[in-house]
C-alpha cells in the first residue's frame, strides 16, 4: 500500500456541496496553476466505478456509459482570476443570509462542487452524463481547456444538451449574447498647432463616430422566448502627439454585444454599415449562443429547477456547445455581479438549491 | 601670459556671420548644456571695450552705455533641441540656393551669429543696445533664462524696443498669438459592457465637445495692422479602462491659440463659455504679444529692413518683453518651418540680409 502524499490537497466528496465548495476554493487555482486541483479531483473520483475518467492536460472528463438514449454534458472551469487577499475562505452572515466568502466561491467553484458531488453520488442517472472540469477559462481564449477539447476531441463533448455551471443565482440562463470589438480610426495631417490650418485634425474627425455611438439605441431582441438586450459602446479612445501638434491619427475602440439571433458575420456587417467610410479593424469576435430552451431536455430542466428562464448577457463557454450544434444553458450558484469582485461570496442556500435542481432533473430527465 | 585652454571651443567674431553661425552650431548646446557656448561667447567678447559684459547663470548681457536717448534690447537663445545625427554642420546647394545644414542653423544660432558680429563691430551705434544671449528656451518655461532674468532683474531688460532673433526668413514678424491649453473631462459610471445599461459611458459624453471643436470657425483678428489667425484644436484624447468595461472617465486636451488683442483671462473665459457645464482644467496659459509696430523705432526698423511686416503665429519670448511694456518683434534668418526639423538648414543669404538690415537700423535708428 503506497504511503499517502500529504503534500497533495484532499477533497472529500462525501461532505455537503457547501463544504466541498470551501475545500475547492482553499486549493488556490489561479489560471495557469490548475495542476493541484486537477490532481485532487482525479484522486476524489478514483473510487467511482460507474465513471470512465479521462484526463487531457488539466481537463478531467468523467463519463457514465449506461446506454441511455440521451447524453447530457455538464461542465465547469476550475481556475479563478487572481487573488486579492480573499483566501482562505470564511463563512459570514449578513441580514440573516449565510455566505461563503472568498475567491472562486461564485466563479465558479460552487458550481464545480455541486457537479463533483453529483458525479460520484448518481450511479444510476436517467440520462448518460459527461462531466467535464477544465482549465484556463479566465484568460485568453487560445489557452481555454474547453476550446482545446472542442478543437481536438469534439467527440468527447458530444451530447444532446449541455449545462455550464457559471453563476446564475441557481436560475436557468439561456444562451448568451455575441461579443465583437472593433477599432475605428481617423487619419489627418500633422502640423504645429500654431499653424493648425496647415494640418488636418484626426481627433476632430472622431466627432461623427461619437455622435453615432451616443445616439445609438440598442435593440432588445426576443430569441426562443428570451429577450436579449444588446449594447454598443466605446470602451477606449486615443489620439494626440504633443500639446502643440495637430494630431494625424485617432482611434475609438468599440464593443458590440449582440443578440444570438445575429451571427458574428452579420454583427460585423452592421458595424461596418454604421461606420461606413471609416477605417474599421475587427479585433475580437465571438458568436452568441441561442438559448435552445425549446429542447425537451431543457423543458424538463426548467420544470425540475422551477422559476423562469432568463437570458445570459455576458459571453460564456456555452457558445462552444452551441457551435457544436448542442442546446446549452448556464446554471450555477452565485450572483454574477460578484464574480471577480474582491468581496466575492456566494449565498450558501444557492449551492444547495443548485444541487437539488440538478439532482431532480438527472434522476427523472 | 596664461596658456590657452585648447579644450575650450573658439569663436572668431572677425569672420562672416555665416561662418560664425557654423562655429556656433558646431558647439553642441542642447538645452541644459549651454556652459561651453556661454564660455566661448564670453571669451569672444573679452576685447570689446565699448561693452559692459555681465553673466547671470548661462545668460550673457553685453551693454553699450553711450548715453543715447533710446535703448534697444536684442536677444537670442543659445540652446537647441536635441540632435538627430545633424551635426557637424555642412554647406549644401540646392536649385542654386546655398544652405548651411545642421541643428541650430535656423533655431536660432544664425540669429545669434548676426547679433554677436554686430555687438563687437558697432562701437558707435545710434541707440544704446543691450545684447542678451540666454539658455533653456527650448524646454519648460520655468528653466528659461530670459524668464529668470525678467523675474529677478527686470532692470537689465529695460529698453524702448526689443528684437528677438527667432527665425522669420529675415522679415519682421510682429508680436505673437497667446497660447492656452485646457483639459475638458467627462465622468460616467463604470460597469461591465455586457450590462452597459447599469453604467454611464463617459466617452460617449465627449461627443458634444468634439462637435463644438469640429464646427468651430477660428477668428482672424487685425491687431495694430497685422491679421492674426487663431486656432482651437484637440491635441489629445483619452478614455477607457478595458475592452469589456463601460468607461467612467474621459478627457479631451485642447489647445487654443488666440490673437494678442485678447488677454489670457479673456481667452480662458471664452473657452469656459464654449465648454460650459463641463469640468475644465487650465493646464497652460501664455499671454500673446501685440506687434507694437506703431512705435517709431519699429517704423524705422521696417524702413531699414524693407518688405512688409507679418504676424507671428507661434508663441515666442517676445511676449516677455511685451509683459514688461516694451514693443517687441521677431527678426532672424531661417524658415520657421525648418526649426526642430531633422533637415534643419538656413539659406545663407538670409543670414547676410539680417546682418545688413540690423546694421542699417542700428547705425541710423
């Protein structure tokens, strides 16, 4: 019998999902340092004989193979944004509500805790399940573990429906808006500002661009029964050479959040039309995801969870399932406004609610 | 007899003003390193018994005290902007015009060369003369040698008329525009750009400010017979936090060049009126200078030099004389558009013309 390596963090999945959240959070796993938490998950799953466990880098895949006619994929990321003196976790109570406070409690180790607990507990679910915990969600997309898997092993992601455990206050949030960023540039002619008429001021030429942005009324678009609110915003502006020089270049950096009824290509076409005649560079483009709430599995999930489905405004990895043709929703504990916040904390009853909702659906779905 | 210090640069004022320009330029004197050129000037003036020579830091003052009923002040700065592989000087000819090429040839060692030559040559001028060569003109005003003298020893600057040898193609340029810079700021409320409606976009609020700038028609104002052209320009613009954040602050940096008929206070009042309701910070303010061409000495100078007087658009140190109540004009060799340029060069016949114009005036003025 090998001697236990006491330097490895221990994860006890027989505890409550609240306590598992705490255990997971206290294993620091800022993006790039997911090794220890991945090892801990693998050790904790080792005894679960109903699961086929695979590892791909710092992605863990745990699958049931019960021959059910439906398969659902349930995923969560194990990394967090950097700490800011907010570990180790602690419990705190405010206005009669009990919270677990600390980095990762919302985004999204409480979701992962619920998933891990159910993964070992549910030996006979009504559907086959592919559990999936991945790395590098909080950083550049080219490092994202789910993206890597979607690119290299799309077969491992296949299923009839997907749930991503991002924070939604344990309510169903369908799909997500698409996300585009462009840079719109103007060009002039440099000159000494004492003789401005010799030059041409590129900053003054930004005026109609800002007018367009200030006057723009974002759409509210109903997609599969959910209303998505769009947004078009300058997120940066630059220009200028020196205090006595007419500037020959200026730029507005614009972010467009678009409803999932519009493709990325259509979104860019809309922006090019808005800023016709200007130099436009696309610097980022991510497709949205339709909510897919008309799928029968989604209807069952809604019934099991209760409440009303809402649209997800921020872009999330559900779009990666959407791109593979699978309906996908966000469902996890925690208030998304507390994600990344220094006072990140989750109301512990949301963790329990999520656990109960998922269990009810997976046992009867 | 002391042994000559061969490490000191030598200045031979018996040569032509063109050759003296070359000697001066080949003594590198980027702002802050005016020591060696100041020493060379002092040594070169040592034999001129008609001059009372004073030194104040790196300012050299050389005065005649002939009891004339008028005194004129003739000044030039000895520093240059940094080199860019444009020393030592060389002669070059293009389209039949002979040039002296190199840093300082225009701004403004050709003017200083003419002044130095005439300072030693004119032992019996028709007016008393205060010659003045000073340091740190090309950098922050608080280092400027002429400003220091105006603050500490205004008596040394007193006279009935002043000439500053800044480049004017050896034509009289009267006065100068005033110069103000302000920062106009907008403030909003930060939010995630996926939920823009929770925040308020400070960059969008810049829109009316740029509209005002783009639509502004600068005045052309006649002052003492010269027409000054004004200018109102954005010279910088900044704003933005990150690609997914609604920005809570933005700023336009604005430069206003105003005719010398308008005081600095009036200029700022005009700007505050234009941008009423916005947060306005004054970051720089320099009064303009009226051309003063109605002064009898100015009329004599115009007659001696010939040609037609023009307005000076850029702010120059003539405004310091103006502030002391003295009429003052710019008069020196070189094309101001070549000042600070990497291909800085002066047409040598302008040096000779300036020398002849100044000599004619000072002998008969």
